[in-house]
């Protein structure tokens, strides 16, 4: 079971990862991103998707893949490997 939390203009979602040996996959995350693809119309500035199984949110420093609304579309927030994971999710969402 996951959670959906709206705090102001930040939407945070957990529970997309069910196997604690794996990270969030683009295939699991893309439908969520696609659903709120027009972030400006949705009134959102930030979308956070938990990158690990539900029970690890308090065990790690930053368990989130984070997207920022830029002119109505989501963009990766991070750089390096995490940013590449975020970009892969956005690319998969664009295919839907």
C-alpha cells in the first residue's frame, strides 16, 4: 500500500516500488507522471516519487526522485545518475 500526499503544490507518492531489492522503474512511474503531465494546469510545482520500497523512506537521506514544473511540463530536478533516472521516467511517460 502506498500513499499520495499533497502538501501545498508538492505531490508526493509512495508505494510504486514493491520489491525492496529494486529501485523505481520507468514503467512503474510513467503512468503517474503521465496522469499529471500538465503540472501547471494541475497547480503543482513539484512531483516526488519514492525510489524505494515503502519501508525505506525513513532509512535513507533522500528517498525521492523529484520533478520540477517548468512552463507546464515536468523536468528532472537532480543531476548525475538520479537525474538520468528522472529523465528516463519522463521519456517513458512521453510515450504514453
